[in-house]
């Protein structure tokens, strides 16, 4: 026990040492990454960390988030699913055992009825008849008690399995949610856009995609720290939640980039939605929580593409992304779609 204590304390010291030397925030996520790194149990995690440090000399918040999402968060989700699965299996085993006992009792009751029937054929006096009836009443009561116990247990199991089903749904929803903003995560986006594109193409319906990211996000992190950077991401997430409703799909695409899928929406309507989001984000003042200092306003650049009859998901995303970078190159804090001259000019220059 002492050896285990000393071993885990050594891992903890190594984890905190890495956080200190790389000047990272000592939040639980970062501690967990470095603790696992110190144990060496997750070779893939260690490999990506070593490669990133060798290449860049540091790990950014985006790097740490990506590492956590890729190498740790899914393990936790899998563990939780396994635990719920084990409880479901345990519940089924208990019910099957009770059903087996009830079947045994039913067989015994059938035997009692058959035996009583034979005895009734040869009954000679009132006393013999009384004993047969008493035996049947006793067997019937026992059968009733068994059935009642089985009914109660099945009702309890139904409730328990319903609760476990809700737990699985909650785990599933959590696995598709970005914890920082509360929006859908990349996995959610990938699944949702595939379904939306397939439906739109099959039904001949319009569909538009917005891709946008936060202007000068790196400077927020560099000037005010990663906690303020997280606040900026939450602010944008909140603006999206307040702006986008109904069947529209919102997600944090990665880092400071977000995506909105708009089913049944043509390009002109999509541009209106995009500008509405841009204005909603810009209308909010960013304050430093610790001091109340006004840090200014956040702006976003947006690229908009619309699904074509011969499109697939990748080409739709590529065009929206290209429009986003055209918006960046042409001054930021603006919306550009594939019909705009800035996008057309950028496309031609890249071809040339």
C-alpha cells in the first residue's frame, strides 16, 4: 500500500512539474493529461505530446484540448458505458434467475394439480377430500406468492432498466457535446451534416453551411491568458444558442472555429442568418472576470456555401472554409459566400 502511495505521488509530482515548466493552467484536464503521460500507460498520448513538443516547443490550449478529446475523453465514456452495460446484464441475470424459480414452482404446481386429480378419483371419505383441498389451497397460495414476487421484481427491473437507458442517453449526449461551449462537438457535426446532406439531396431541398471563426483569437490568449480565451469561446457559443433555433445544427468545429448547418435554407436566407450571428457576437462586451476590466468586443469572420446537386459533404465544407478564409483575407468581421467577388477572386488567384 505504501509503495502504491509513493508511486502515485511520484506521478502527481511529475504531472505538476510539467504543468509548471510549460506554464500551463493547472486545471483538472491538464493535470490528467500529464498524469497519464507520467505513467506511460497511454503510448499514443505520449507519442503525440513528444512530437508536438519537438516540433513547436510548447503545447497550446488547442493542442491540449485536442489531445484530451482524442486520447482520454472517449476512454471515460467507454468506461461509463461498460459500467451501465454491466448493471443491465446484472439486472437481466437476476430477473432470469427469478423466472427460472417461478418456472420451477409452476412445474411443481402442475404436478400438485395432477396428483390431486388422481387422488380425487379414488377419494373415499370427507377427511381425504379435505386434505386434498387443503393441499391444493396451499400450493395455489405458494404459486400466487411466487407470481406476486415475480411481478414486483419485474416492475422494479423495468424502472431500473429505464433509468439505465436514460443514463446511456445522457452519456451519448455528453459524448457529442463540447464541454466548454455546450454546443455539439466535431463528432456531432460530422454525423449531423452527413445526415442533413443526404436528406437534402434525396428530397431536392436547399441546404446551406456556415463556417466561422473568431478574429484575432490567438491575441486574446496571448494578451489575457487562456481562461479569457475560454471566456471568448463561451461568449460565441452563447450567441449561437440565442440566435440559432429549431432544426438548425450548431457545433464547435475545432479550436476557435464553429459551424452551423441550415437545412431547408437557400443562400440568401443563410447570409441573413450569418450576419445576424456576426452582429450578435459583436454586440457583446468582453469583461475580464477577475478585475471587471473591459477587454473590448469579439468579432467573427464567416464563410457560407450552399449545397449543389452534384455535391458531397466534403466539397460543401471545403467551399464554406474557402469563403471563411476569403473573409479573413479581406478584412475580417464580415460574411462572404461563394457568389461574392472576393471569393471568386481568391479562387482564381489560387488556380493561377
